[in-house]
C-alpha cells in the first residue's frame, strides 16, 4: 500500500477521532481566574464514568485554614454522596488534596505538594478499559503521581463547578485553562488485520514505547499484535519492524523483533500468561556519545539489553494493530504511548561555533524545546548557546529560535520566530553564572483554540503571548553554537529535548 494512501487513511482516522471528541461534552475556561468563594466557572450537564479534567493552578499564599480551589455540586447531593473530582489545600501548607469517588470510597484522597507562585498543570483522568473497569489517574506537570483501577465508577448529573466552593474558605490561588471532557474515547485496541492506529513523522534513535497486552486466546499460526514500520515490506530489513510484536503459534510466547546492530529482525521472546494484563516497555536511549542502549522490560523487569551501534532515525512511521501481512492476534492492547526522542538526561555539551547537534524534519505549531544551561563566564561580545534554523525560504534561512548571552553579562536573550514572516520576538533575563538553569520554550493550543507561546525559567513562566499566526517549520537544524557570525558562549548544555505536542 503506497505511503500516500496510508497517510490519507491516517487523516481519516484523525477525522474520526475529532468527530468522537466533538460528540463529547467539552468545557473550557482559558483566562486566568482568581479563586473566590461561590464563583461559578462551569456547568456540565453530565460528568460521566469517563472524563478528563485539566487545569493550571498557581498557589499565591498559605492559608491557616483548610481551603478550596475547585469543588462541584450536582443533583441529589448529600453529605454521604460520592465525591466528584475536587481540589483543596491543606492548612498551613502548599499540599493540594484531590478528592474523588474511587471504588467504594466516596472521598478518596491524593496529596501533592506544589510550589508557590508557579503555575502547575493538574490532570485528573478516568478512562474505560477493555475489561469494563475504569483506569483513574492523576498527573502533575505530565508526571503520573497516582493511578488505580476504579471498579465502581460514578456519574454525576447537572454538575456545577466552583472556584471555590460557597461557604468554604477560598484558597490563595489562581487558575487558568480549566477544561472538562466527558465522555472521553476508550484507550484500548482489539487487534484487527490492517488496523492503522498512529502516524509518527519521525522516530528518532532514542524512543520509548509503553503499552499493556492481554491475550484472549490462541491462534494456530504466528499472529501479529503490533507493528511499527516505515516500509511496505514485512521483513527483514531495517525499518520493517521497529519493533514488531507477535505470538508464536498456539501459544502466548511473545516474540519481540526489532532492528538492532544490522539485524533487521533481532528476536527476544518471553511467554506471558493468558487472560492477564502484561506491561511492556521497549526503550532505546543514548548511552555515551555515539551509542544507544536498547532494552525490553516486562512488568517492570528488564529481560533484555543490548548496545545498538547501528542506529538511524526513521521518517513517515506507521503503527499497526495488527499489520496486513499476518493473522491478527487474539489480544487487547491498552494504554499505548510513545515518546521520541527521549530527553538526553546525563549528557552535557559545550557549545562551539557551527556545532551540529540534531535535525528536526518537522516542527508543528505546538512544540516544546527544553534544556538546562550553565554559564561559565562572560564575553565582551554577544555569544550564542543554541540556535535552531529552518530550511531556506526565498533564499532566507529562518531562525526558529536562538538562545544568546548579552555582552559582559550573565543575561540570556531568547529570540524566537512568532507570527509574521521574518519577525522575531525577543526576551531577556539575568540568570547568573556557575549554576544550571532550566529553560523551556514552548507553544501549545489553549482551550480557546489559540496558540500560546511561553518561555519558562526553572519551571516559572516568565514570558507569554498569543501567537495569532502560528507557523510550521520543515527540515530544521539544531546547533549548539550558531552556524555563523556569533562566537559560542562559554557554557554547558545538558538534558536537551525537543517534542511536537
């Protein structure tokens, strides 16, 4: 099947997902909102068994009393009713308390300490699983802090959300980007032959796939569960199976095949139980300057590890559950997630003029650059730490982003392409020397369908604006040290990462 046809099918799949989301109840409040007792921020006709609640919270002070940020009322509520998702703050602390109905507990509590005067993203999510139960989880700035199976979900009718609850002490806090989706699409896939589920524009040499497998029966021949590929061939060249997962005939012997060290079909096998959920992690990350370490873990136990000396990025990658070459396995795949590239934790670089670091074939309208930088000295001239440039446009190579240091100072200057062609916006901040500063440059679609460009230093948002003319960039190149004109800063970069959001 030609790649163009595959991409068109993927676009139709995305359209289907969009239509599913449009059929859900979606509620959003993008602007910043100060917490005030009795302040209504959203009415939701039904908060069903599956939902997603997303909000940015900034604590601005500490209260001597138990205080509320978000709370909900609903039909037929009593003191003994199950609790809809609500957020409180513990007295004399910055610990938030997330209450919800979970299993047979009407007020299940999850705690998390937050910093003062910094926005932190909170996601509360409950999704249906293949066995009919529901997976409940809480994420803080994208990191999962709690998850559990909710075998007794509760839906709520005529829900009104307050920030904060009437007749309860209001928290010293601000919120923004408050969103509710209910219901949300199921997260699992029943394997079907030729079922295309994802399109990955580029799979970098560092990547991570995580998912669960639940075998429901045996198949007479070798059967396919999942296949990641950028070719139209079954086997056994590089790119055919990156990876491919199969079951051996008449068994649940899991066969994991991948392209390792010139072998396009390197095999690792492990028998897993029938009718049980098995957690699988397939990870490849940088190990030294010119090597990558490939590993497979089953139920959080590493079963295989190898140094991969032959690694390349793969473009136009498709994910199938299952592929079109084999009988589909009798299996449920759930919680499928991938990340590429993996942040380069533990690796640091000293910028030098015209030092190539990475190629990014496509930067979408929503993206995130992140790294840590330490200045080791000053210069009488403007110097460069990092620069990202796109392909030439009308004989002009656009600077997507540039991180520089002002003359005779320890002040960063960040220039970024925001809005009109050839138009850069800049922001400067003194960061000091001889200590690492985390820098995040990102743009994302807020809940009013507007793109917001932000710069963060040490997780504190220091600059933000609405980008009314967001752009995509193609064939971009990352330099640690500008390719021309400016000398490189006497500095260290570590933990660099880029991802399209």
